[in-house]
C-alpha cells in the first residue's frame, strides 16, 4: 500500500487516512492508496470504510503540480467511481478545506460528516479548469442545478453550515475528524443504513443551458472555464451518468490544454512564491505592535485603516489639528465600509477609532512606534525633511518607511543616520482595498528590516513583492513605458477609446486612459513636468495634448472630466468630445500623418512594450524573478489573471516572435524600441522567462 494513505481496521470499520502534507493533494500515491485501501477493506470483511485526512485538512484537491505532465493512472474520476461502487458503506469525515478533487472524493462517498469549521468547494475554475472527477455530475444530483452552477462557476468556498443546509453534508459535528467519522460509521452500520450512491440518484430537470452559458461567459470577463463548466452541468441533466462523466472529461481536457489553465496555475504558484526569498531564510522580522503614519490623505488614511484592521495600533501624524481630524474622518469612512459589510462589529469599530488610533501633530508622538510609514507629498525635499525628523525622534530599531511611488529610497535613507533601517513600502490606492505591496529594498536596508516589511504585508493580508530602487520600482516603471507606447499610438492615429477597448477586450480590468482618469490626470502631468525639467532625450517623442486637459482643470474622475466625462456618482464615463480635437491639433502641430491601427496591433505593441521593459527590470535585478513582475502586474495593474502575467504571456506567445516585432518597430523608432538584453539573451539561448523562475526556485 502507498504510504500516502494509512490503513487500519477498527472492528468492522476500515479507516483510510490521508497522510500527504501539507494539504493532502490527490497525487498519484494518494490515488493509488485509496484504490488499494478500498480493495483491502473489502477483502478484510469490513462493513464500512472511513476516509479522512491527517494534518490540517481533508484532500484540498488534485495535485496541481501534476497538471501539464503526462497523466498516470489510477485517474481521479475512476478513484471516485471505485469508492462509490464499493458494497461497503463509505463515510468521509471532512475538516479544513475539501476542495476540487477533494470534494469529489467526498461526493463519491456515501455519507459525509464535517467539523463546523470545514469548508467545501469546487474552485477548479480559479485555476483555469473545471471539476473533472464527477463534480459536475454528482453535485447537481445532490443539490440541484442553480446551487451547483453557483458553486462551480464562482469557485467559492462554502462553509459547513451552508453546505449542510444545501445537502452537500449529512451532518456537522464538533470533534476530531477521525472520531466523528468513526461514530457516524458505527451508527450507520448499527442502523442498517443502505449504501447511497449519488450517481444512482435522479438527475435534475434541464434548464435553458444556452442562455445560462451566455450569462456565465459574459460575467467571467474573458475566462472560459466557468462557461465550459455550465456545459458539464448540462450533461448531468441531459445524459445518463456514465456518458455525463465522459462529457465532463472531454470538457476538462479541453481546458487542461488551454493557455488560460497555464496562466492561472502560474498565477497560483507565483503569488505563493513572491514572499519566499532566499535572502530572508532564517531572518527574524522585528517586533510590530504600533505603527506611525505620516500624512492622512487618501493614501495615508488607507494605510492606517489597513493597519488598524490587522490589529496594529496607529499614531496618525498630520500638520494641524484640523488636518488630523479630516484624516480621522477618512479612516472612519473606510472602517465604516467594513462595518457595513459585517466585517467589523460596532464595538470593534469604536475600539479601533478611539483606542487603537491616536492623532497627533507632534513628531514626538512617534517615539515609541515600531515602524513609521510616511505618505506625504511626492517631493524629495519634503521627504528628506520628514526623515530627518524621524531620525531625531524614533526609537533605535524602528523601521522608517517611505510610501513613495518612484523617488530614490537610497537618497531618502542617506538623509538619516540609520540608512539600514530605511525601506520603501509602496502601497496602492485605496490602500485598505488593493492587495499589492511593493517592498523596496535600498542599498543599505538591513535584512531584518526587509523581513519586517514582509511581516507587515502578511499581517495586512497583502501580496508583497520585493523590488529594487529605480524610478518607479517594478510596477510604475513598467507602466510608464507601456503608457508611453499608448501615447505614441495616439500620435500615429489611434484614439484613446480604441486603445482602451482593445485592451479591455484583451482582458485588462480597464484601459490605460480610463486608469489615468481614475488615478487623476494631475499625477501624470506632474511626472511629465518633472521629466521635462530633468531634460528629455532629444530622440524621445513627447506630446502635450494631455497637459491641455489638465490646464483646463480636467483631472479625470475627481473633476468629472478627463478622457471621459462622468456623471456624478458613476465610475464609467462616455468619451469626452474635447479630447480628439486636442489630439488632432497636436498631430498637425508635429506634422504627423495618421494611420489606421487594428486592435490586434494595438495589443501587440502595448504588450511588447510592457514585456520589453519588464525584461529590463528583471535583467537589472530590480525584480529578482520574472514571476515578481507577473504578480505585481496582476495585483496592482489589472492584468488579466487568466493570462498569468506579462512574462508568462510572453512565454506563451513566443519570445522570438516578440523580439522580432520589437526589432521591426525599432526601424521607425530605435530610441523607444531598444530590445532588452535579457530578452535577446533568452531568445539566443532558446529559453523562457519561466526557465528563470524555475532556476531561482
Ligand atoms: C482539481 O481538483 C481537479 C479535479 O476536479 C479533477 C482532476 C482530474 N496541489 O495556499 P497555501 C500547496 S484542481 C498541489 O499556502 P493555505 C501550495 O502550493 C484542484 N499543491 O496554504 C503550498 O505549497 P508551498 C482544486 C498545493 O492554508 C502549500 O500547499 N483545488 C495544492 O493558505 C500550502 O498552500 C484547489 O484549487 C494543490 N491542489 O491555503 C485548491 N493546494 O508551501 C488550491 C495547495 O510549497 N489550494 N498546495 O508554497 C488552495 O486554495 C489553498 O492552497 C488551500 C490552503 C485553501 C488549500
């Protein structure tokens, strides 16, 4: 018998216990162990079989590391069928997360009991596939079409209480899974309960599946797996069980072969890998109980909110009592949202806003905090003044962090006598909502300060990515390049609206011009002014039509007008009729001739600019691995998850093709389209970005 499944005979009950940490994934050994265990139980004359998981969970699903490799039997659908077909009574006792193939094993069992904290679900669509071991055939027979389609197409986890109400579970009981499972099995044997195979139950009535397919496809914004899964449920209603299983397998295998599956599984493993840095192995973070936030605007208030929600106490420093009160109002507004959604009780809300939050206008109030984050105006002199004062008042060992989006952390650190305590913590607005945190490591930042940054990110439930110092770090540096590419296409004939549409069709949450309106056009304006003041390279193409929008006071959503015009309270706008005349005037002034752009060319150029800059960011060591770039773009810049991130996407479309495009476009503009040395090297060596990820693992 495989070691991944333990076997024990307790009286007339055979106990199969999964022993495949950390999450009892259903790899080959586990599947083989289950098949062998069932045969052994039958040979041993048992009357019932109990299946449960040792450690933190029942089976959390198929072993996703096996996906994409040649499959080896016994296959999971056959394992479920084997369990269900047994003449013995099979009970599964669930704890932790019974997900995907895990729930499918439980559905192959005849009875299901769970502890109250257990959660069940079929999250396959979240990794680009669909249930492939009977989930779409058994679940609807048990709980009907509507509830099954909801669970399968959303991939959400269902708590034990709801699962009991829906009929997925037969009972919920406190206790160790093994104990409650054994007691249930005993009771079933003693009461002469029958075997109960879901596959033998009647299928539910069919609904209008074509309409349902269309609804789910539209809701999934480019992701194909949820809609395919609807076809699986349709097969349950329209075909006998065995044929339904065959249809489910076909659909599952189609998704398995898709780029979307590759992209989403890459995202799954990358978001877990970003926090694992060899340099932090064995490095203990510093203590974190109280933090200070300097500046209570939208960003500072968001950071403070996130800190309060993660159990830290916060000292908010502002310039005046009025500004401090306004900051408190913003924080209360943010926390009010959590209160409304039931994430906070009224008592917790009161505690956070009165006891855990302190307002001050005096730097000495920061004397005892463990970490300070400044979120003041983006100006080097202002930042240096703040850090000089922090250096004077903060206790030894306090971490001094800047939330700057692009300024040089080395220069900021040099304004203190403790540069090893200085780090960049770049949050994304609104900071209590956005999941991304860039942890910017300067030349002298101490390893335990970096570890403290990651510890803070974990505590705030952020996805933290390590970045090096450069203008814009990982995310904003790459953004600046692909945004410039979009500006060039505008000068050459595309419109902001065509570009936004082409990119949302590609899968971005928003196009670059809608994003600019959301962020505020004044931000880009300030950057352009700074860069012009620093001196643009004479070969760089520049444009000023967007400055004209700003000069007229149009800063995007916050003023109701930018590239789009917004009705009060609405987030989506309509094209601003003033924009195209400004663009046309600019083209005329520069003597440019407009040409047509196909949507496909817009996407190729935009993506090539993004990938090329990302390759420079990796090549220069600003991002340690390609996957760090992918996670940054996925979590902070609306990149479609099902495409895995820009560098995973690049691997899938082919690096030689991308490089060839870049070289072709360099014939018209060899300043902007300078191929990244790393991209050229990978193409020359026939390797991919993912090869670099693997080498660094
Ligand atoms: C499926 O079942 C298809 C079938 O329908 C049909 C097949 C024919 N495989 O997330 P954590 C690793 S599709 C391999 O940090 P948590 C994970 O990488 C599958 N490895 O812990 C990490 O490794 P490391 C359907 C897996 O407590 C470690 O376990 N199931 C798998 O925050 C701990 O994970 C899913 O999609 C796996 N399936 O969350 C469930 N799962 O330590 C996916 C985890 O080396 N998993 N690992 O970095 C999850 O949602 C979460 O991991 C879970 C635990 C909620 C289980």
